[in-house]
C-alpha cells in the first residue's frame, strides 16, 4: 500500500505540472491497480521461496484479495490528507511557482558508490531551495540517523545543474505519516550536517561491505544482524529463509554461540 500511495501522490503532482486532467473518481482504481500489480510481482517471488523451503510461505496471507478494499480505503484517506498539507497546497494555489519532481531511482555518484538519495520534490522560495521526500509510513521521533539520511539529499543537489552551490541555501524537509496525520519536519542544512551525512553514508557502505564478506560465497544468512523485535519480522519478505524467521530469540542465541566459536578459532 505504501508504495502505491506514494506513487499516486507523485502521479497527481505530475499531472498538475504537465497540465493534464486529473479525474478524482479514478483515485481508488489507480491505487488498487498499483497494489494488484505489486502483489502479482510478489506472488511470483513467493512461489520461488516456497519451492526452496518446501512448504507454504507465511507471506502468502499478505496477498489475499480480500485485504485490498480496506487498504485502498486507508490509502485514499491518506492521499486526501496529504493534498491538504502546506507544501502541496502552496503549489496548487500558485504560491509556489518554481518547483520540480524527481525520481528516487535516479543515481548519484559518491566516489565509487552509486546512491539513491534524490528528493521527491524540489521548490524555491526566494533564494532558498527546498528538498522534500514523502515518507508514507514514518516514526514518531526520527533520530539523528533519519535526520542525516534526509541531509544526504544535499549531496544529490550539489550534482544538479541550476541548483545552489551554497549548502546553507538548502532546507531539507520530510513529510511523513504517523499516528493518523501527516507530520512536517524541516531543517536548514549546515556544513557540519552535510559532512556528518557523508560520513554516515561511508560508514553504512563499509558495514555493508563487511557484511558481504561475512556472508561469504554461500550467502550464509546466519551471519546477518537480526531484528531487535519479533514485530519487525511480521512484514519482512525474508522471514521464510531467515534464521530468525520462526524463532528470533533462538536464532540470536545460536548466532552468538557461532560468533564466539569463530572468535575462539581465530585466537588459536
């Protein structure tokens, strides 16, 4: 539902930008079609998983058609709510005249890495450039990691023609859904924020490279960091093949014992 909702939000803004007609009565159908398409693609993946594990996947219950109507209803409610938020209302009312949409699939090169750090929406108010991302399911208290993740959009902006070179001209923003409403977070970028976001990216990439080597050629999933709580596992697409998919507590104990054994072998 989340990807379908975000896709329709962008589709609505694109229609307005291109001066194309938007038929409000088609909203539910647009969301439904996006969700059904995603479920069809997920179904083929689940069939592969079931072949590998030799039993029915727990994920199959998530693609039942009877769930669609309720999810479409929820998505429509959130769509109408986001259309009433200030950034979008300013566009529709003509208060914001210089604005652009971008794809999250766009890549930004940072040394040897290719990153997906582009915003969804960019606009100007005077000399200030706003970089915004939609998060259709956010957390109530985003930590420093989320803040720096948003700041990484400035690295993308620095590589774009026509956008400011001065970091302090950027205001980084996030419009996220939490506890039944759209919440609006924004913060002006500073040199330190920018540098910290780049450091975080390098730290994350180094951690991913380290994990890749730990998994080895056999892609041993017993070495991956496990979820903090069972609730995280409920909607995870890897729970059928993950060591913690059935019993997270036992998997953590086994992983700890395995790491201790490997550590002892290294000392010998």
